[in-house]
C-alpha cells in the first residue's frame, strides 16, 4: 500500500511540522491520507447530519489503516433557492464544487477520497471531480428523508409546492396550506421522491462508485451510518489495490447508469449531469449524446414509478430491494453490462448476484413494466433542433400528445404572475424562455410554475416548455432543456403569442406549427435579450455550453 508523500525524507520536514501542529503523531503521518470531502452545512436538510456520516467514514478509514481528514464542499439547496434569484446559482455551483474538490485533493496530495454529499448539484460536481482527479475514491450520501403524512396520504416537497398552487387558485385555505407546511418534510435527508438528489445517489450505485444501498437507505436509519463505515473501509481497499475512478467510471459504467436512469424514471436533470460526466470521462458526442439517450430509452422499460410520477417513495424502493434489485433485473435482461468494476472490488454482476425484488408492485418485472420505454424522453423538432427533455413517466397520458396556443413569457416571474392570476386556461402551452444556461444565466428550475399549474387543477390540460430546466419534483407535461436556447438564437426565442405548438412525446417530437420560411424570417430579425448580471454569473454565462452538451464549461 502506497503511503502519503509526506511520510519520509528531509524534503518534507516542513510539511510534517505543520501536521504536528494539527496534533498528528509520527505513526499517523506514515499512513495514507484519505480526504473526506463533506458538504455538511446547517442550511440544507440533506446536509444537516453529514458530519455524522463523515465521522462514521473516518471510523472505517481508521479501522482499515488510513488517516482520515475532513475537508469542506459548498452546496446549494434547490428547494430553498427555488422561485427567486438564488436559483440562478444552483447549476453553476456544480462547476465550483468540481473545481474546489480538485484543488483540495491536489494541494494536499490525498492518497484516496471519500465524497460525502447529498442533493442536486453536489453529487454530479463531486463525480466530475472524482473522474478528473483519478485518485482512489468512493461515494456515500446522506440518504433520503422519509415521506411526510397528512390526511392519510404521504407527502413530499413536490406536494408542498403544489399546495401553494392550490392555495393561489383558491382550492385550499391558509390553514390547510399551513398543515402541508408542517407535514411535507418530516425528517432530515434529501427530498423523499425520485427527485434529482435521490436520482443521482441511485446512479452512483449504477456507476459502481458507491456501495449498495447508497441511493435508498434513509438518512435517519442506523444502516446509513454502517454504510458510511463500510465506505471508509472500501476506500482503503481501493488505495491498497490502486483501483481508481478511471477503472470504475468508464464509458461502460456511464451507459449502465443511463440504463438504470431509464428503468427507475429518474429526474430530467440527470440528463445534464450524465452528459457532463461523459464529457469528463472523455466520451465524444458519437459515444454519448441525447440521441443515444433516446436509443437507450427505447430498449429499457420503466419498472419503477416513484413520486412525483407515482405514489411510492425512496424508502419503499429501499424495502423492495433497492437499486441492486433493479440492476439484477437489467443484467438478466441483457440491458446492463455486469462485468463493470465497482468500488466493492468486484463486478456489478458479482455484487448483485443475490439481490432480489421483494415487492413487485414497486420494482415491476421486466415483462410487466409501467411502460415499455424508459422514464425519460428526448424530443426534437423545429422548436428543439438540438433536443429537449421530458420526464415521460410523470406525464398524464392524455398529454403525451397535445397541441395548443403558445403563451409566451421571457422569465419565470412573468409566467408565475399569469398562472397565479388565472390567465392560463385549459389547452395552453406556457413557454418560458431566457432561462437557459446562458440566458438565465444559470438555467433555473421551474418547479414553482409547474406546481402552480398542477395546484390549479390544470396538470392534465396545460403544457409548459422552457429552455430552463425542471426540478426532479416536477410532474406533468413539462418539457425543458430546449436547445438551442433563446439567448443562443434558438427558435424558442421567436415563438409568438398564439402560435400553435405540437407536442408528441410518444414519437419524440416538439414542433412549432409555423412555416419554415416564416421561422427563418423571424430568426434573421432576432436579437436575443441579455440580462444584466455581475460576478460569477457573468463569468459563467461567458463560459457555459449548451444544455445539450451538459451545460459544462467550454474547452
């Protein structure tokens, strides 16, 4: 086992004096230094107890002969940032998380890494850093929160946002809204449905970079602490064997993650993050693109239907066999490459060989899925020439095909005002533009507008299209990531009030029913808006690429 570079030699005497200032012993300084990059904070429910997870990881590292050190990572709570200026910073934080992890690990010459995170942009940012650094690494999340309960029904954060929409529409009173507020999020952890945070934590299992159970064991379960200890032991095994992320997060693993993504009906945000990860791995557009995602979606059935698409929650998936049971079914069906290596030191097939589905209502058999196609769909057409994304599994069946007049808004706030005051009616197609990576800038999530539509009782009658993105908690005919975005001169920027928009999710189409010559005339005269921004957002806008490429920084 390779010790740390500071262990011996007079050239490192100065560095060792600084470690002694930390109270380290000579024996500790000879051990591999394991950086535990923890996103713990007191502002994010999913991060509230990450200090306890990190301490458990430390115990595992020490037991296996390493020297653990906890270092920080920033994080943004999308739910708290939702609906105001703060949401512009959520997706951009992913790049800073990746960069800061790279800086911490390289500057301090860590021998191995354990990434301790939760929530939407933290996990993908950490994944990008792990690939970039290529130091032996394992992931462990804080885990999901339990579902809330009210009036005999289970709730989640999406229920809360929809309750606000119902209140604005006059369907519930303020007292009822207050009861939702007190019931929706009953424990710490990442929000309880198959939202972005839980989607990405589940996909770390599919990538092989975390241990079984990472995506589904609730944060409040003692099994989560045991998992963290095992993760600390696992990273020491990887250090001893010199097994690196490049051995685990390969193109094969990224494709495996996409297969699981389709099977479990993950968040539409996973499209952005898998594209970004593929970019870090070095996969070309020919190797991994929106078109390839659609090809995978045509092969892999949707076998789980968790909130917001259904009534089951992450805790139910955990009890039903977890992601290991999903992977086992996919391997048996020839839809997942079982020879991929994992952080457990064995292949995926070996790791899940004893996994079984314990509840076929939650993890359906492959021959009786919720849908023969995957939970996400990529749409293309003259309105989205590079593509757009929809969480198909969360769309009401009657909205899989829809045509209606465009109601056009140049910001989320303008759309919210119209929805909240009853100006949107059945059949409308709400278009929100200038919310893409460049146009926002920052590509805000549109959970507030979509929840307002559902809360107003229009979820089965109104579609929403945006060059921004959606929370994993969004349900309904919500089509995001429209590319090219308005700020980049995309067709969405020249849609006019009343234009008819044709949506055909079953056939992967999104079209503006306007003559092509008229579209070209409008584009020729088009001058995109540019919102005034300063600081990091200004730099982000100048560097960010299209959402169809993962909204990563241009190389």
